[in-house]
């Protein structure tokens, strides 16, 4: 069984810097498991790592799509496995880094979604319903058939609501039940699944500071450029945190202060949902940064001790 390392955790917990140092120390290369860093021209709002900060470590799954293109779990798994083959051919270890737990699960347990993604007609029908009747209407559709998923997925996350409805339509099974079943599967990899976490107040402070920095660095200007490129606000790429809220501001739905408030609130809620997801996963090694005085060197030693 080939070695595979996963380093994940909620947004803003500090995964990127730690993963680079880990890759240097164990001979690894990094595959991003972030659903938004795949997009070109979207650097500030995704907190995309700059080439000069990669420390010479190869990164995959960054800047591979245009913002007009769709990205989903099937494409992620396909591209990530291609990257893993390249990394293994170099006799190095793939390190999956990012906070999209659904993507990580699909890769780790080799889940096949191809059959349910071949026909896109119902997905497009649902997307049109969301445009015409709103995200609450769509969310209520999900609540009627899968209350557990409706509780786990916020109405604003149209992409995941659509995914859950589509899965039920095509398979007759609730996606909440499907996810439970997949967690019982055996992985084909010799893996270590690390979840980095921290005190909630510290994490929320980091989130707020990161968002303030994004505004200072030009998030509004980045969104204006995307708008000028003709990117529709309903595009998959524009559902990312920061983008959908700033697009609302640019469309005159509310002022900038309100947009910033919404980004911070929605990002805190997202971090909470990420932690809920990881708590349901099996064979996870939790790394609470507060237990290591937030010293990366100590956390790295603990990771290497478990590899």
C-alpha cells in the first residue's frame, strides 16, 4: 500500500505553512484539496499561496481552471490521482492539504461518483430553480427528502444542496446515508489523516484578521476584474466565500461594511461545519495547536512520530 498523508483542518488554522515544512522534511509534494484554489485570477479571496512562498516544494491542483469552468468531486479525484501518480513516480509522498472534507473522502476511499455525474440535465434544472425561486426554496426541497443533509448544508451553499438533491434523484438514496456508508470503506492507501485545530476564539480571530487583510490587499478590485471578465455570479467559482458576498456588494444589494460582516460570519460558520465533518471521519489524528504552544516545530515532530 502506497503512503499518503492528509493535513487538513478548518480555514485559517495554518495548514499551508506547516505542510511545506513537512514536505521538505519527509520528501513530499503537495496536492491542494481546496475547491477554489483551482481557479486562475482568484488569488486574494482564496488566500492562494504565492510561488515564492512554496519553499521549492511542488504544488498541484492550483490555477488549473478558468473561473467559467465547473469544478466538482469527480474532476478533483481524477486530477488528484494524476498528481499522485507523478509524485509516486518521483519516489516522494503525496501530502493532501486543504479543508474540503468531501473531496478528501472521495480520494482516500476511492469513491466512484462518475455514474451520478454523467447526466447533468437535472443539475442544470436545479440551478435554474435556484436562480428563479431562490436558495431557500431549493433548500426546502432538500429538507423534504433528506432532513439530515438539510441540517448539515446551509441554504447559501447551492452547489452542495444541488449535489444532494441530484444524488437522491439519480440513486434513490439520501446522500447523508451514502456518506455514512463511505466512511466504513477501507482505503487502498497506507494513510495518516491529520486534522489541525485550535481554540475556537483564536481560530475566529485568525479568520477575522485574514479577511481584513484580503480587503486591504484588494479583494473588491479582484471581484471587479472577474465581473469585467463576464464571470456570472452564479458560476461555481463565484460561490466561494468572499466572492459571493463581494458580488452582492457590487450588485448594490448592500454596502461594503455589510459585505465584510457577511464574509466573516459565513467563514466562521464554514469553519464550524468543517470541524463537524472531520469529527465524523474515522482514523483521524487530531492536532490541537494550543497543546503545542502553537509551535510548528513541535507539531511537525508529532506528525513525523505518527507517520
